[in-house]
C-alpha cells in the first residue's frame, strides 16, 4: 500500500526514528502504525524518543565565515563524550556552514542527520543559539571559537580594525557580557539591583547623605560587569569602548556550552 508523507512524519515524531527507517517500517507493516512502532523498537531505532526530556547541557559551538557573513550554531548533547565524537563535530560544522549559506531556518534540512546522530550517540540532541550575520557594506565581522568549541562568538562593528575586533571577540568569550550597552539593560532590572544595593549600603552604616552617591557608584560598577562597552578589556582598566575608539560595535552573539 502507498505510504503518505504525513504517516511517515507522525511515526518519526512518535518514535524519533529517521525518515527512511520510518518509511521502511510502515511499508513492512502494511501501514499499520502500531506494528511499525514495534518494528522500530525491535530494531533499536525508536529509543531516541525516550531521550527528548533529558538535559542536554553539553555540546559544541561551531562557526563559519566567508564574504557573505558569519554563522554560529550551538549543537547540544547530554555528555561531553558525545560532543567530542567525529560525527558530532562534523555535523555541527556542516550546520554552521549551511546556516551561513541559507539562513537559520536551513537547519531543518539536516533533520534526518540529527535523528541519525541521536541513535548513534544514544543521547538527546538539541540546539542552543543559531545565529547568522549577513555581511553589510562597511561592516566588519569576527567569528571566534574558544576552548575547542566550548564557547563561540560573533561580533559586528563599523570603523574598527579587524585585529582589534578579534581582540573584542576573544574578550566576549572571556567576560561573557549580557548586553552591548547600558541602554539595552531593562530598567526594571536596574531598579531591582539599585534597591538591593541601597539596602546593602544602609546595613553597612554609611551616612544617609552619602547613600545616593554610593548606590549610584555601585550600580555603575554592576552595569560595568554586564555591559560589553563598559567592561575592561580582559579585565584591564582600558574599556572595550576606549579600545575601539571612534568605531562602533553594532551587535554580538555569544553561545557557551553548559
């Protein structure tokens, strides 16, 4: 009997099997869904479905870059052992290159390969950040991977020399900023921190007249730890903003394993 694509998709969703395995099982079972599930179980091809609720806190970050721009893909796994396998590393890099060529939605084209990898490593495979920066006229992009794929960075700027931007990319991997500028920090988050710092200042017995100045200084220090442009480059006194001079960083993306 004819097997429809919808039936194959439903069997794949329910069992985690690859597309061709699902189709073969349905054909062998003459279209009987339950019988096809049993066939896949007996062949050990339905086990991945039981892993989808497991935590995938390990993995690998891969980047790709050419004159079109740059891409970053965080492919997640349950264990570091799986992430170090040749098949896992190869797929992560293929995904990064695919995203670079065709955009972030293109990862769906590798759905079968991901399902097959789940069965090979016997782990839940998932995605962290998937990012693509298109090369714009006058912009410079740096793509950086640190720690053998433990951390990946994309950063885009204008008016910044490539070697300086590469330093900034390495700094991002080191300092892990949450925001580009303080304008991006939600006001509610700042006010919550300001209130907490005020209570700390009060409990230290500081003179009440000095509270506003002390709190404001501590808020600025707190922002300086989280905002890229205000961070000291690699922890030094010179800030990222000072390092890039009259240039401008327009955006950055950070992905890290764990």
